[in-house]
C-alpha cells in the first residue's frame, strides 16, 4: 500500500458514519482530572489520527498528549468546543457521549475558575461557550426524541441500499460491502431507532429482517457479477482485493472494525485483521471464522456480529 494523502472529504461524503465515530473517539480522548483537562492521544491508529485532524480542523499534533498546565488545558477545551460547533451530529451515540463529557468538562473548568484568578476571564468565556453548547445539545436531543424514528430508519435503509445497488461500493470486496452497509445503518437513523426500541422490539425485528432480505438480493447479484463460487473462499479473495485497494479504503475498513472482538464478533474481527495488515494477517488462529461463505451465511454472520454490537451498548 502507498502513503498517498487520504481524501477525507470524499471518504466522509461516501461513508458518513466516519464523522460520528471519530467524534465519539475524540471525546473518549478527553480526560478531566482534578485541576487540569488534558488531551491524550486518540489511538495508535495512524488512520484515526489523520481522520481526527480532518474532522476537527486542527493539525495532527493534537493527537498527542499536551503539556499538563492550565493554559494548555484551556486551549484543549476551546479547540474541542470549536470542533463541535463546526459539526452537525446525527448519531445518538455521539450526542449522548458528548453531552456527558460536556458536563464532566464543565466541572473541571469550574475548578480552574476557583483556583486560578489570573485566568478567570478565559474560564468565563469557556463557560459561556459551554452554555451555548448545552442549549444546542438539548435541542438536538429533543429533536432525536420527537422525530418519527421509524420513518427515518426506513428512509436511511432505502438510501443505503440505493447506494449499494448503484455500484458505489463496487471497489470493495463483497464481504466488505456487506459490512459497510450494516455499519452505516448502525451509526445512522436505523441504528438510533434500534437502540431506542431495543433489539427484541417487533418493529425492529421486522426492519432487521428487511435489511437481511435486501442484502441477500443485492449480495447474490454481486456474487454472480464477480463469478464467485457458491462456497466462496472469502479470506483469500478478500486479502487479494484489499491489497489492491487504495490506502484510504483499507484504512477505512480497518478503522471501522477496530472494536470487533475476536470471540464475540469473529467475522468483523477477521475483516479488521485483513484490512489492517492484508499481507500478514493470520486468521487461522481464530477457529470461529469460517473458511468459506455463501451469500446466506455471509449475511447471517455479519448480522450476528452487529446484533452483538447493538446489545453491547444497550
């Protein structure tokens, strides 16, 4: 793979879940401790760091731990608020995480106000900015609660499958296409609806089956178009296709699957290993991963892994 610049504007337009996940990861990188607020390195992933630099508008140096002094702490919080003001969040995961961290950060800033008189003006300005953000997130939370979640979920599902049917995922291996469809649904209105109602809800079960049925129709078409055998050696073919992908597309798959556990989400874990190091990945160490897939089995495997993912945050 080459090291050409990643075109994040194109990636986030094609895969909108990137922005939501990056913001959640960014917030996880903010720690509030005693009398200072520090920003630690977001992740060891080079791709994730570069993505965060794009989302926040700040240089890559903000990925690393800054000096633990008051002035740098205030700069970090200010940068965070500026980043949030630039973005329009849609995922309930991002809204909930940021609202919680906003409250936690406010407590840290209040302690700074009490102990550092020289910086009172700077702290006051930050608190005013936080008040504005509180209002914005309250309005956004209210909107998420009041909208017709089922209608939005169906609309997103239609849009995602239209994108797949139009061939916008054709440059990815077939199993990766299936993952990207499920992943975009997870981070969007469909996922919001599933998390609010619960996976056992009758309407969620109906929509979930509709996703599987639509996926099977499209996957069979892709299977035939690529002239894949019924029993498909997905590991070898995926490895070969990923080696030919552009750096940013490999990084996209590796980043979006980085949280998949080898035991509870084995297929997504295997996809992550192949995307992260396509020339060296050894999937034989995990006997939970199948050697061959059919369209039906691929959908069942990916669906199972996403059910685990939904259940883990309920």
